[in-house]
């Protein structure tokens, strides 16, 4: 068996970004007709977060699309672990968990403003890991929230940041974009006195963290009246809410998302391919050891004309390492004729 050594120039690596809807239904928008929560979730999970399923899938096929969690630095808004230990509750644990994810700092507080005002609480929306491959796709977020008669549509500021050559912020969680009022990465024109486009007097509406599939929302901005950019969304700050198995604030946020009837989001994945260019010169591989090429009794060529004018029809390319081990096999769509008057260039694509 003969081999042809490949040169470094015969290898080319290419990467393409593949974008797809984040939801398991394959549809770009999750609406209230396909949102449902479960009343059978096992304790203690409901104390920490509220799972939202795709109602189109029922029973054992139901899949979580996203989860809602409320965090409060003082432990307010959820049942205490122990009534003898004030402030220690799931909401405090949640706040600390996301603080560490974003800042990798156990003392830093969330800050959604350009100033030094810190936020004592947050809403976290975690997109189910099965719904996206590598990361969420910035600029595709469109989340409508409705509370009472107030409505707001939120997005991230990735397109605005890119178009204006602004610096992208990074944290321990990867890229950090601000959540603003608007759609598909662009802010709405602000009619709020003293606030930038897409912002409120309480700063941005939160953070979009595409690399960990998380949306952090600013409860103080959402609690503002409509004239100031909010939707009057309340939070429950009692330490022993009426629904002890679940934070009331999680239900408030779920109602706002459900009534908004529009949660649009895409995921993205970088697919890498290794292209191998196999070049066969006119002098190469014109003869074959295939039994159809030789006489079985004498080992001679079956047809004398093949001595000086051979023809072969390659159908397969094998890629070997330096030890002669077969690593990959590429099949061509049809046999290709090869003789001393023809050369071949075969492009092999290896995806991973």
C-alpha cells in the first residue's frame, strides 16, 4: 500500500456560527399558550426557583424552558431556613450565588447604574442548559413584561454597543450586556427625564449574560411607575410569605412574563470544520491492487492495455497517522476516473 504525505498547507480550519431558536419547540418565540408551571415539583426546589415548562410537551416529555429566582441580600422574600436565625433564607442564598457568578466577589453588590448605588435584590432568569448549545445570541432578546395596565419590552444593548464601538464589559461570567427597553439589541428613545435611551432613573433593567445563559433583572427599575419606565412590579419582602413553598416574587415575575406573551431568544454555536485537501498528481494511484485489476492466478494485469494506459476509479480517501493507523474515511459521491492524463483534488471535511 502506498501513501502520500500531506503538507501543512493541505489543512485549513474553518469556524461558522450556527444560530437557532433557544426553545425546545424550535419556535423563535415562547408565548403564554406554551408556558406552564408545575405544582408537583419536589421540595426544596420551589423555595429557590420556579420552573417554567413548555406546555406543548406534557407528562414525561415536558421540558423546562427557563427558571425564575428571586434574590435579596437581606434574606427577605422567602421563608427562613430557621426562624431563630434572621435573614438566612433561600433569597439570600440566591443573591449570593449570582453575585459570585457575575463578580466572583462575596462582598460586592449588584449595581445597575453608572453611579455607586447598589441593588439589594435581583430577579434571575436561567435559560435551561438544554435549550442552548454554546451561548445565547446577543441582540435576539425580546422580552415583554406586563403588570396591571403597564407594559414594557426589554432587550440587551449588544447591537447598540457594537454599532457605537463601545467597550463590552466582562465579568467572571463572561460578557455582560445591559438590559434596556427596546428590541433586538437596540434601545427605544427615552422619554424619561434625566435617563438615557432605554434606561430608567434606577439604571438599566438588568444584565444579559449570554455565556452562562442567564438574565438578571433589576427589581427597582421594574417597580417604577410607567411614567418612569417601570411596570409597578412588586416584590414580597416578608420573611414568611403566604406561599411558604415558593417565593411570591417568583410568581409575580412569572405572571409578568406570562401576560407579556412574548419571550424571544436565540442560541448560537460555533461549529468548527477541518478541511483536508488531498491532491493526487497525474503519476499517482493509476494502478490498483484490487482483485478486479489483476489476474487471480498469475497476479498479472488482466488487460495488457492497462500496462501503459491504466485507469482506476477511486471511491474512498483514507486518512492515516504516521504510524499507519487509519483515522478517518471519506466517501466520494461517485467514482472518479484517474489515469496519467488526469489529476485529482479531493476536499475532505471533518466536523466536530
